[in-house]
């Protein structure tokens, strides 16, 4: 090997070394990007009871506006409920709800607010629970929000929401004040393409299956003997 | 710049190019590793009713052993239930269960199998449901598995499991045959360090709060008038 070849080999080595020096920074940058893209949060309940008025103002008023000072005696900090409300109220285009039980007035107001703001809201629920005392389902329907429900014996037991086809909110929590304030529950908030796709498929599948044209309000009785 | 310098510069460039050629493969390899490390699956229910005998054999018999041919008339393929069983039966060291209702015989057998294999099993459940007909809780306790429960009015409504402190299994599904076969439910299976850490913290927190030394079997009556 002549001296020139040695020089070339050495220089190639220097180049490789330089590139490898850069590699960790590149990787760090890539990882940071990935992390910020895929939001992952978990809310545990029971939630501290806090005032959520500032979040639930009429359309047009920004939730973060500092001028809204509710004079009530509840604490005004963050809670699991306020975080859940915030995640929902971030919706700009669409909200799919698939909920076994829905009676929380705060969550009901949040959904109505989104509807008023022009977000396309669709609700799937369970037939056994929607007529119970305090259910929000009748109020949502009255406000013009589309609701579909099962008609069979099995429960529609999901408790998930999809915000703007980008964020999946799912867990053990039924949207009731009892559950929010008294039960041990979890709710995951995930910005995750794969999970959103799978839960959206599940939603669309159920939505079509619960098409109201298929409802049988008066189940046919068997004729003859 | 002399010819030698040009040679060196060119060689450095070649080295950099070589390293950058390699970069995509390195990144691909890293991403593949990350993907295989972070398992993400979702099971939807109701589950097809399938035979799960091959999975639930006595300790020592490998679940995948092809010689176990159950002669029953049920289908023998995969189902959401068999996938859930498989995820649980992968446990080698520890299993934490935090379940509102637990009455599925198959899931009960799986948990007992793990206990027999020396896996450290701990169960947290809700006091209102553990004494119901068909509950697995009494059987688990009889087998020597530690169970703790709440004593308050709110429900312990979680439905999660942690396998080997590595995989989180959580969703809307109570571990009952009714839910598995008839309800619309979801279960996420996630190999996710952050979520496992947070749910394990929640488990340990509740485990300590439900310490049996704190149980009040005979709530004290107020004395005096």
C-alpha cells in the first residue's frame, strides 16, 4: 500500500468518525420529534371536585381567557375531569363518542359546546342506560346531535372518544358524576395513529349496525300456534 | 490548496458519504427494534366462542404443544379471549390484577395456572362484586393467591393487568363471560414503559390503601345518644 492509499484510508476513517459523531444528535432529534408527536397521558379518578366554569363558557370565549373568574367556592385548579374536558374541547372538526353511560352535566355541556361550534359530533350509546335519570342523551338529541344505540341484550360497554380523528380517549370511566367523583378509574389520552384507526373502524362498524332504519320498536310476535 | 489536501478532502467526503449511506439502515434497524419492543395490540369484543383448552393445560405442558387436541365441538382458532389468555399466560415473574368484576372461568384458570407456575400474583377487586355468584375471587383466595378489596361506597372500577412489570392490559372489559361473549368491549395490550410505570404506581397505591390490617369488618357504632 502506497502512502497515498494510507492517506485516503485515513481520511475515509476521519469522515466516518465525523459522521458517527453527528449520529447521536440526529437520533436525539428524531426521538424528540417522535415523542412530541405521540401524546400519551393517563388520568386517574376519582377526580378532585374543581370548578370547570372557565372551560365551559359559551362559544367564542376562549377557555384560557384569564378574565373568567368564577366566584364559586370550589378549587379552581386542574383535576382529572378538567383535563378530560380540555382534551375533548380541543376538537375542531369531529368528535366520535361511544359510551355505555353518559350523565355527567359538565361533559354534556362540553359536547353541546362543540356541537354549537360546528364540530361534527356523533354519539353511540347503550339502550339500557340512555333513559335513566340524569342521562345526557335526551339533551344531546334535543340539541340536534346524532345519537345511535343498540337494541340487543349485550351491553354497548365501550367508553371511548375520538377527537379530530387524531386523539383516542379510552378507559374504564363511564361519563357519570358518580364515576368521576367516587370511583377508581383510568382514562388514557393517546395521539396514536394506529389505535385511532382501529377504534374509528370499530366506531363506524357499530354506527352502521345501529342504523335507525334497522330499529325494531315493536318486535314481531310469532304468529300461529 | 495542494493536491494532497484535495485528496484528503475528497477522502473525507467519501467517508461521510459512506456513513450517510449506512444511516438509513441503522435508523431502520433502530426503528424495527423499537417497534418490536413496544407491542401495541387492541382486542375487540364480543369474542367468538372458541376452545381454549390447549392454552389452559396443567403446569409444565407448553401451551403451543401441538399434541393437545381437544375433541370438543367448539372452533379451535384464535379469538379475542384466546389472545387475552395468551398475553396473561406469558407472565414469568409477576402479575398484578386490578379488576372490578372477575367471574370468567377461563381467565380464573389462567390466573391459577400462573400461580402454580410460581408467578407472583396479586389481585385487587371491588367488594360489591367479589361475593356474587360465579365470582372467581373465592377460588383464587382458596388457591393461596393474595386478594385485597375496597370497603367504601365508590367502585374499584379499574379493569387492568400488568404482566412482568412490562406489559399493560387495560380497557372496558370486566372479566366475565357475559362481557366476553355478549358485550361490545375493548382491551389494549401495550408494552409501554411509561404507562406500565403509572399503572403500577396506581396499583401499589391502592394495594397499600386496601391493606387488610385496615379493614373494619364491624364498623364502629356511635356511642352515647
